[in-house]
């Protein structure tokens, strides 16, 4: 018989910070999130990721596989990996957005290259902007293990919403 396990997730209610975030550029929000001034989005608590670095059109998050990410055969569920790739790509887009602008995922394409097992250790997921236009942004991301071996990569397209645009 299997031993039951529990995992409790704690996060900050993002509602009080949303108004404040509207006045921040993407880079300001990422810096405030990294410093702890603004809590990270709840998805980081769910997946167990954290922002490591960001710059001009780039962002890197950290991730370590946990037992509760398991797919039942000893690997990490593909949805968790897809979420990491989307997060890193979206953060690379966010790093270049002005105050009040945000992005929403329109499309995500993921390619799994190597199995991510529960004992694989720490990973980095690196996102990089390919295109940042007036209405859409495109970014790519790679999930790399501690030896810089590629485990998955993807491309995502984002709808960009700017405060001076209607509808």
C-alpha cells in the first residue's frame, strides 16, 4: 500500500499588489519580485520556481523537481515543464514592457528532449525574446540541467496589452 503524502502551498494574495504593479514597468516588477518587495505570482509557489535573473529581453528562473510534480512513472509531468518554459518566456517578454503593459499567452509549443526525473537536481529555465511588437511578442525558452544539458525547449507567442491601447 502506498504511503499518503501531503504538500501545502502558501502564497500571497496578489490582489493588493495588482494596482501597484500597473504603475511598474516589467523590469521594475521583476526587480521588486526578486528583492521580496512584491511577492512573486502564485504560480511560482505551485511549481517551486524562482526568478534568478533578468535583463534586456532575457529571464532565468530556477526549478528543482519535487515528488509532487511526478507523472507516476518517476518523471516530472510534462505540464510542469511546459509551465516552466511559458514562465521563463513570459518573463523575458515582461522585462521589456513599459508600466501598465502585460502579456497573455496565445500559443505555446513545447519539445521534450530528455526526461526530467525527480532526482535530477536543480534546473535553470532561460527565456529570450525573439520579437517584441505592438500587439504580440514571441519568445523561446530552454530547460537546462546543472550540466547545461537541454531537457526541453519551446516557443511562445503572447498578446501584448498596453495602457494606451483600447480593446
